[in-house]
C-alpha cells in the first residue's frame, strides 16, 4: 500500500529561498529571452541621448561578444551588429570610458575568444556601473563570467565573480554577495591547484 502524498496534493517541499524575489545579481543569462536583453533595462523613456546611445551600443556589443568563437546558427550577422554598435559609439564624445572599452571589445577577434575579452567586459561593466547603469553592468559581467567559465579560465572567472560580489554588496544584495563570493573562492581554489 502506497501512503506517500500525491505530488499535486501534498505539502509543498519548496524551500523558502524560492519564495523570495530574486535579487538582480542572482539572475542568470539563461533567463534572458535573447542575448543582451538585460542591458536594455537601463533604457527608460526619459534617458538622455548620450546614455541611450551608450545603452544601445552596449547591447549590440554584448551580442557580438557572446557570439565570438561560437558556432552561429546562420541567423546572427556579427558584421552588421558590430558596425551598428560602432555607429552608436562614434556619435558619443571620446571622453566616455565605457565607450573606449566597448570599442576594444568590438575590435576583438571574431573567431577566437581571448582572456582579454573577459577583462574588457569586466572593465566596461565597471564603467557602466559608474554611470548608474546597473543592469548593463550586470549584463556585461554575466557575459564575462559565462565566457570565462565556458573556456575554463578560473583566474578570470574568479575576478569577475569578486567584482559581481562587490556590486551586489553595494546594491544591497546580501544573498547574491554570498553566492558570488562562493563562486570566486571555488575558481580561486581551482586556479591554485592547477598552478
């Protein structure tokens, strides 16, 4: 005789963590409907022209960076997205630090991923957060983390995770800070055992 609860009528076994709203820094890139979607969240109706151009350039740059070294399904046109991002960046003043980092990312190889790409994405995220573009900074760092972990670059992944933990701490993300610090420790431990 089976005395177990039927799955639809028994008490919920869901942990409390799932009932709390997710913090910004907990969300994963896989939860985006399309690559770079999160970067567009900084674009609001009263956004100034400079910020709007930067947000759009950041979005396109993220899409290009996410596809570097990946087999494309034939629908992604990196050349068109690269040139459109450069047009947006050309319309900006030269003294915007994030613009320089985005240019450097766009100048990266189209077929080979490098550790420099991760560093540039992380530096661009720092510049975006200084402008108050929290979602864009998160999107840049998430992409950097994803690229670093996909390629097994533990030192770079650890640096990005530490930066994400610091950003979560500044934004009040207590659970996220712990999560990203744990990830950073794991990557640092792996990097130390390999060297």
